C-alpha cells in the first residue's frame, strides 16, 4: 500500500464551491487505483478553500501519469429525490507521492453535475513527447470528447463558420460569462435603457429638433474623448485624424495614382495644396492618401421606424504636407460612379455641403467598422481561431436593429469582404506595409500596435507558426481593443458617427441646409439604441483580465513562467511610454495601453 497526500484548491468565483462528493483515481504506469474519496468531517470544497487529504492506494501503480477526478451528488433518502446538478470550479490538484517530487495538476475548469475529468501533470507536452501508451490514449480521448462538444455550423452563407449552439444558455459553463460579468453586464444595460426612457428619448421615433438638442446625449455618460469630439467634429483636421486613430484605423492607404472613377483635378485641390505643386507631384512624392468605401456600393439598406434608409460608397482623398502639419481632406465623392449626379465635394464648398459630405463618409465608416473591422475581423474570425483550438467562445455583437444596413446589409457586406480577405490583412506589419502607411506621422494605432505585435516569444519553431500565433493573439486582444474600446467615444456625439442616414446622398451642390442636415441623421430612438449599445460594448463590465495577466496558472515549468514575467515587464514599459506620450496630446490615444487591453475577446 502507498499513501499519497492530495491538496485541492477550489476557485474563488461566485458559486465555485460544491456539495457534491469528490474522489480521485491515480493512474500510473503499472495500473490505476480505485476511486479514493476526498472526505473530511464537515463541508469540503467551499469557494476559495485549499484543503489537504490523505489517501491510501491498495496497490502500487508505478510512476504517476494521470489523475482521474470523479464528482457525484451525495446520496439522499429516497423521499427527497436527487439533487439538481451542482457545479464546482476546481483550480488545481497537488499530489505528493511517498517518494519523489510534488506533482501539480492544473484544472481551472467547471465540473457540472456528476462526471469524471482526467488531468495531466502541468508540464506542457506536444503529441510526440507522450512517452507512454496511456498518455497517447488519453490525448486522443480528450480530443474526441471536445470534438463532440464543439461542432461547427454555418450561421449564414458566406460567413465564417461558428459554434453549433442555438442560445447562450446551451453553452458549457467553461465558455460562458462568469456570474459576476453577466450580472454587471445586465445591470449596465438595464440602467442605460431606464435612463433614456425616463428622459423620454428611447421611444421617440421622430427627428432631433436641433443639434443643440442632440447635446443631451453627452450627459448620458461623461466621456472626455466624447466631449473633445463634440468640440472638434466639424474641423477638417479632426475628420482626417479619425482615419488614423479613430475606431476604424485600418482603411487609409497611400495613393500613388488616382482611381479612374475619382476624377479630381488640380483646380479642385489647389486651395489646400497651395502654390508650386500639383496633384501629380504630390502623388509622386507620396503625400496623398485614399480611403475607399467602395465595398458599400449597391449594398442593401435597412428600414427604421417604417422608413427606408440610405447608404453611400464614398471615396476620400487626403493630403499630408511633406513639411509637417495635420492630415487634411482634399476631396470627397459619395459614389463609385462619377458624373453630373455625383459631384466631388471640396473644403472650399459651402459649409453645409462640405459638412454633409464628411458626415456621409462617417456613416460609411460606421457601417464598414461595425460589419467588418469589428464584427467580422474582431469577433467572427477569433471565434474560428477559438473553435480550432477548442479553448473558449468569444461573443459576437450584431448591432442590426438601428443601423442603416440591417441584418441583410451586414450579411452581404461580410460575404463581400470574405471573398477578398487574405492572411496579410490580419498581420499588422504586413498590413501597414501593404497600405503604404509606414511613415505617416501621428498614427498611434500603428505605433502602439507594432510594439505590442513585437511581443517576445519563446516558441522554438518555424517563423510562419510564430507569426500565425502572434496574429491570433494580437487579433483577439490588441486589435479588438483598438476597434472596440473607442466606439462610445466616437458615437456619443452622434453627428460624428451616424449609424444610419434617412435621406439619400446629395446629387448636387448648394442645396444643403441645417434643417436638411438634421433630417438626414438618425431619428432619436435609433440614436439612443446605438449609443446605449456602444456604451455597453466599449467598456469591460467586470471580471477583467488585462493583456499579460494569467490568474489560471496552467504552466508549471520555469521557462514559460520566465517568459510570462518578461512579457509583463515589456508591456509595463510600453504602457509607461504610451502614457508619457499621451500627456502631450490634446486627445490621448489610450486604446492600446496594455492595462486597458483584455487578454481576449470578452465582450
């Protein structure tokens, strides 16, 4: 007989403890013990508890390979009947054999109801390092079991495949929000809805009375960045800066030749370019940039409050003076087809003509951002990565109700983008090079993102694999933060980022007026729906795990622990540098500050 000391740690999450009975079987090279009860007088396995047990094996099983954990409800007198399934969150087991070193078995899983879970000792192993048939067999059984749990399905034709579950309630406990996160999320949503209802805004289907009345939304939740947007949204320099550091900083690209369907002339842009230069000279110099929303051309639109909505597919030409100064817009065309009904709008036009044209571009930014940059690239693709690695499920946020495109338009947009999506777009260094924006000044998304992308890695493997894993980590953490965290800041002053447009794009100049501008913008209830939703989705509601934070200690070896420490030190230095830079900025760029980045897509 051999005596083992077993130490068990129950997690501290809400509801982590259990009333069920737990036993373990120790699997060794020479056999497997029967289930050995872990039992004391009184209650075991309360939340946060770390408990010691002594178990005796009837026979020696040889060097330990696996730990089999059994959980079953306590027997009750028959009149009471069975108890409902009880969940237990186990952090880890520690096994002290009669001789030899302590063995740590990380768990960090929920065990719901009666069942058995097989744990390996914490040292990481690739498949060819399994040096015993029992370990090889266990690996295959675990993969087969997960493949039965996590099935693929096609949500809509042309979309990435996703997890085959009908509702969140059907998910396994290990891929659901924690109780704390779910509760805070629900309370936050409810408080926003209640506030807007009490103010009489949420159910108002008509137009805003004026831009002054729209200022009421700034009091919904105070946002220093949102107040900055309100003060500067009409300025050309701020309009252009949002292509670099706004919520969709991934479309701007250097322009070496004008598209044939964007017939800008020297005379049009001379007031901004100044004397002694020309379009061709600036194209050759590399100081012109293009943002093309052509993917929106002909897209289906939504119906809001019984009214059909409208969309545009604009092209925007921008200029960066070689001697410095802000990026500025030169020209905007609101369709992909030039002609008499598609004028090119210029900064020299009448105020409301130019402002309306810029606002149509901002509406196009909203549609492309929410459907592609955010939903597709930062949620649906990470879900593919997640299911492929069978770890956890990120949630998608299809904001279909009050947008100009709706579910059909979003679906069509995603299908179009999937047809042209390539691997390089997902890899930040390659994407920056492909768009030719390596040296455009004040591009903080690029600067901060590349520093985080260059995180140290201890992977001793092929460069392509390292790049792929880095891409997955970056997409599921930093990129999601960059395109998600600023949503509320950008939209709380709604004219800066309208979710829908109620009148068609202008087909001539000189017609725009303040009342027509307001009539084009979203109605009151649609504004409230979007602002409340983006407020909810912009900030982590609770139970945060910032980038580089690993409360679940899956690694037991010294090498990965040292890599984590090095990584955390590097992130801390990046954060100090970002905060030092931001002290000198009128509008600080905080979205890629490492403590504000979630470890994964968690909202």
